[in-house]
């Protein structure tokens, strides 16, 4: 959020974009000229970008040409990446699962089946890892949902506790791709969350498909029967 705030200033954002495009260290004079402001004002904005972790500063010469005397301060981008989306979108997770499905699919396995299988396995691995790290003991419905709620919040599902034993997911982190292939993406969502419950060893709770417009297609509630 700090990085986003820093880039909200127009001149600062333009200088940051200019420096990223150069693919080499840039001096204050070059940065100032790129947006038509004074060197002193450019130095102020550049220092803000450094403080936010978006640029790093060092002393050197642009283009690697060494000159006699004191080397000017130069700036270049760090490896930081900024992704901001409200509501939260996790297309990289969906892409990762689909890639895993392609790489691990059996010869006679359909693509949708491989994708659902990959999502379920990822969920089980995540749930098992959580259990090994926290050692929560026996997890019934209420405590189990509390643990699930934290994971789902971290993954952008925006969980809402409707009752002590029912959890509704207000956001689909894979939207709008889910709208293009709802059967596939909803099936992967369901498999991922079901797998997490299995890996975490939660009793008395199941994930079910219950589509609502603008929300995730999955909800968590008491096991039926």
C-alpha cells in the first residue's frame, strides 16, 4: 500500500516508468528532464521511491562510463512488483494450477479433470502444511472454520461467517475468468477448498457448490447426512 501511495503522485509515477524503461542506472538530471521538473524536486521524488523500496540508489555513471571526479547518484529499479486489485484477484494461482495440470496430466486424462485434480492436491498440501505447523489437535466445525477463514482471507475469497458453522465466500479471486469457464473454475475452487479441509483434517464441515451472483461458487457448512 505504501508503494501504491508513493506512485499516486503524477511526476513520481512518470519518473518511475521512465527509469524502468531505460534498463540502466539513471541520473537525477535525466529523471528530472523526463518529466520537465527541476533537479531538486526530482531528487525529492526519487528519494521517496527509494524509501518505498521501488528504486535503489548508488553512485556511478550512466552507461557504465567512468569519469574523473565524484560519481553522480544514479537510480535503478528494484525487483519489487506491485499488484493491486480490489476486490482481490489471484489469476497467478489459477495459472499455476493449470500449468501443474498440464505438466502432470496422464495420457488419457481430460484437461478439466487434470485441472480439478491439481487444485485438490494443492489444497490438501496446503491444509496438511498448516496442520503440521500449528498442531491444532482435533478440529470440529467451529474451530476448523476459523482456521479455514484465515487461509481463505489470505487467498482473496473474502470469507464471511454467516453462522458459527457456515462460511460464505463473498469474492471469487479468479473472476472474471470464472465467468468464461464457470464449470471448470468452480470445479477447481471446490476441489481446492475440499482438499484443504481434508489436509487440515476438519470434521463436520464440507465445501459445497452454491453459486451466488458476484460471489464465489463455494460455501462451507455442516456436513450433510
